[in-house]
């Protein structure tokens, strides 16, 4: 932001008036903690002793009304606005790269209604999802949204980046889990999406704002679905020696019933992460399956599962590994259990129908390993549908292969990403499955959408004519 | 900063996995109220990007309740580096003025509040027990100077059980406040050593305040200040009295939830003693987060510089009780009792363990 001391002081008083003096900060600690998210580049930059771009003002509105006032001020002065939920995003979507106002949503954390009749919880978008889960648990229900970042990410953050949890195959992605949302538009208008998500009253407003990453407005409240706790949840681990057989087995099974968890790890990831966390020692591709619900149905499903997978030569490892995996399902996200600085790494999750997904996996593996021999490639497939699956493929560069110069490290990181995602696109994948786009992948959005991008651009121009909302994100 | 703390700082600086259980972060919703923010700030200090004084305020927005440490499956300890950084700030002379004032009070009067006179009612209650016995009831600074009615109740409970005990009219500072404010500085050690010297005149020390109990049983040992008297928690002492029948109990059948003080539950691993007492007089139900997973409900010391946040912290814990349909919370920490009472809400009643034992109403 190009400001000056006098004007900044004026704007500060207006923001303080909007959200309260105590909820508006220009302190160093507030700026720096909002300048680095889970994006590898921001972490690397800080690790090398550099400061990332920082917001000029950090504000924490308490509700939609206060958010509206902030956006009206921002629009008047034409100040960039970046929305921050938990900061657990990997794509740099929450980074205030142009300075300006950073809106931290976590004061909007009130749980308004735990509605066991309508089977939803209405809450502020700044609520930590784990807290929503606790609220559901207190009345014997569950949110069934269990991503690794459950403990630290917000309802709004998951919605804004189209997040997903580990039981997605049965219960859905975050975009399946929301009923109604309250959204503050860039001009400060407060709007509500339709009272129910399934309707014929025009296009689905929810789906316009879900995944918009703060570029079209700020989600301030949402009604999130809750579910009955399953009477029974069972696990079964399998080992495939042939990845193709695993895909065929999974596809056939999902035509018969929906499992809750289905995760297939390629031999490289089985031999590394799965061996370390779950203890599977044998070579091959490990697949963990969970099925749950009414006891009688689970019994039947187990028989179908075992019969189906046996046809494809899967070795039945019993329930032990699956149960262990469930216990450790978010352990992967703790330091020491996954990649971390000084390693260079990235997760290029993409999704495609079954006729393309395996080809994408092999093509990306080949592209990364041949173009960047210093990179190790591992992958798993963790979200499955009747029609296709998601590949969670990762590259890791270690030791002396990680450039010491931060700009060179940035360049290599960008190059690997570009090659990887372009390969996915060339074989029928998408830019991303559930981490979002942010600043990391914005440049590739036009490559995926081509002229379709004008739909997003039209929405952006109409709703945010001053271009203040999260600039340089989502390719907008 | 030690190499161990630096390692923990670097591990925590990009990790938010304990965000959801931070009582202060939950209360404020502020990003800086995370272990990650504290670690990130300190990591940048270690890298020369910031000075310690740039981030020092943030060090004092932490209760050191250890919920984050307990939550970390890898074993990193944000309390470790927070305390170490406070000590460093003290040694570098960059403590915030509001902390300096409290430290000075601790050194001058033995308590951070700078209070020297006892409440009249408490003075009378103590006067009945100044005669030397084998057992010392150590009241602690919060009870003596901030919630004297609680101190009187502690005395009454032991009287009810027929215990022969001593209370000091001039009680030495245990050092927990200094330890919290500036860590294991030489001043802290001196205060603890002086206290241990006085306590050693007794066979058994019953620490009414869990904050004192922790330093007697942990820090005194770690710092080797020479405490030879046996220190026990007030709750475990009561539990024994109940189980031996010395403390006669009549169960009202009333359902309550128990607020585990983190000092007892996490620091000392004591979760059942208070429940034994409660279940003798009432019926103990549980909040979702209880035992070692307990969520802190605020304290008196931090009210000195962030009173509004303490009210939010307490309100959050009261909501936890409401969430399981409870209408009464029983506390075993005078500081949490005062904090919860200060939230001034009407739906959930706040009782101390002593009030429950003495059959007193919520108005006491």
C-alpha cells in the first residue's frame, strides 16, 4: 500500500471505529504472524531471515456488520484486503502480499445454534473446526470433516479453499457440508445464500463463494452439517502389488457402497511415511479402508469389501493397521512427522475420473523425476468417488540440493510446481483438488480454464470493481 | 536461549496443531495468541530480524498452562521456550513496565499484588492456628491477599475434619509468581530457598493453592532449594480425610462438574483426589475437556495486566460446562474460582471444593 503516516493514522482511527481499538493492530507481532502461512515459500523466506510482505493493519471484526464496515473503508481508500482464517493454507492464499488490511476472522467464532433437528451447526466463519466438532460431540453428533488441519483451521478457511477431510468418500467434501452462508461482499453488502443447498432457484450462490479464496467477499457465518455418530466404524488394511489392480478394485467397490475412508499409498510412500507412522513393513501399495454406519449394514459391507478386493489380488492385512492409521490420522501434520524446512517440498493434489487418474500419476512421477532428478516423488490417493479419485503427489528435495540463496530456492520451487501441474493439466487433471490456488498456482488457472476464466473474471469485476479483495490470488 | 529451546522454537514456528486448546487464543481469537506465533517471533529474534523487546509482550499473553505441550504428539514444549525467553528478557532488562512493577512487588512484599495486610476475618481464623504443629496449611498469596474468604474456608474444612494444623501469620512467598514472571532467575531461587528454609520446620506442608503445590513438588526439586518437608496438595489431603472418615460427608445428590486445575491435572498428574471429595458430597459429572485435557479458566495474576481476557477465558470455560448441561462448576484452585466468579454470569454456579464440603451456598 502506498500510504503516508498521516493518512495511515486517519485510516487506523476509522478501522478502530469499525471493529474496536482492541481489535485493530499495527504491532510488529501481529503483522509478522499474519505474514507467514503454511506455504513453503513463506516459511523458507522467514527461515532464511527475511521478512515476508506484511499487512499495514490487522483487524479482527466480530461479525458481518463489522466486516462490512471494514470493507467499506477499504473500498473508499482502495486498500487491499486479505482474509485470514487459521493460516494453515499451503498455497499462500492468506498472505497479504500487497500489504493493506488483513482481516483475521477468528473473532467471529461464536457457535450460534447446534441444531439436531436440522442437523447443522450455525457458527461464525472464524470458528476452529475442532470446536465445531466438540460442539457436535456434546450432543452425540459429529461433523465428519476430519482433515489433518482440523485442530487449527477455520470453517471459513475450509470453505474458502474447498477443503476436504479423511471420511470424504461417505460424507463429502466441505462444499457438500454447508447449508447456508452469510457473506460480506466487497462493497460491504451482507448477503445470504439460499436457505437450502439443493434447489432450482438459479445457480448455487454457495458454490460461487466456496473456493473463492477471499477474492469475491468474506464468508462470515455458515451452517455446517452434522451427522449421527456411526454405530460401528471398522477398518481394513490391504496391500496391492499392482497399482492398476488397486484402482480397479476401488472403482468396483464404490459402485456397490460408499466407504468412509479409502486411501491408497504408492510403494514409495508406503515404504516411507506409512512404514514410519503405521508400521507397515512389507513392500507394495498400502490401502486403508474404513466403512461405518448401522451395525447390520457394516457387516454386509465388510463381506462385499473382502470379496471385491480378493478378486484383485489384494493381501488382507486385517484391521490393526487401519485402526492405527485412524489413531494417527492427524499425527502426520505435527512437526517431525512430515516434511519440514530445510527440506523443499510441495503437494500437487489433483483429481480426475478413473480413466485418467492413474495415467496422471505416472505422468507426473515421470515429469518430476526426469526434469528434477534431485527431487523424490511420493504419492497417495486419498479421496475417492464413484467416478474417480484424487492423487496427492508430493515432491521432496533435500540437503545440498535445496539452493541456499532464497531467490534460487523460490525459482526451483516454482519450476517444479509448474512442470508438475502442467503435466496434470495435460493429462486431464485440474490445478488443484483441495488445497486451493492462492498465489502459488494463480498463473496456471488460465491454462486450465482458457476462455472459461472470463466467468470468474466477470464475477470479480462486478463484485470487486476496485480489485481490493485478496489481489494476485486465484489468478484474478 | 538454550539449544533445546531453539530447537523447539524452530519446530513450533510453522505449526498450529495446538491452537484449538489454547485457552487464551480461544478467548481472544488473536493469531498472536498461539504457540506458533510466540515461536515464530522468537525464531525471528534468534535470526536477528527482530529484537526481543519487539515480541516481549507476547510472552506474557501465555498462561503456561501446558495444554499445548500436552497436545503435541511430537513432544515439543512451548512452555519451555516461553519461560526461558521471559528469563532472558529479565536478564536483558527488556521486561514490559507492567511486568517489572509486579516483579518489584514480589521482591518487596512477597506477592505480585503488593499487598501487606491480611483481611481481618482471615487474621482471626489464622490466629487460632499459629501454634506449632507437624502440619502446616500453606495458604498462598492468592488466597491470603485476593480471596481471603477462600483461605478462611480452607481453615474451616480442616477444623471440621479435626486436623491439628498450623497456619502462619507471616507466610513466606513460595516463589511461584516470580517463577511465572521471570523464570528461574536468581531472585526466584533466593525466594524459594528462603521459603523452603521456613517450611522445613514442619513434617507436612498442605498446599492449599495448586500453584504453590507445583513449585513445592517440582521446581523446588529441580532447583534443589533444599525442601525436606513433605508437600501434599490440599485436594489429596482432603481426599485422604474423606476416605478415612475423618471428614464426615453427606451426599446431596447434586450433579456438578469439576474444573481440573492444570497444575494438579497436568503438572502433578493428580485428577482423582478432588473427584473423590466431590463424589462424597455430590455427584461429579464431566465436561468434554477434563482431567489432563482440562481447559484453564483464568487466574488472578494475569488479571493484573489483561483483565478483559481473563473474563473471556472464564466465560469460555463456563460455556464448556453449559455445553454438557451442567449448572454448577466445582473448583479446586482459588485463582480459577475467583476468575470464574468474576465472569459474573448467572446460569452456572461456581463453588469451591471447600464450599461444597462446608455446605455453603454459592453466595459465599
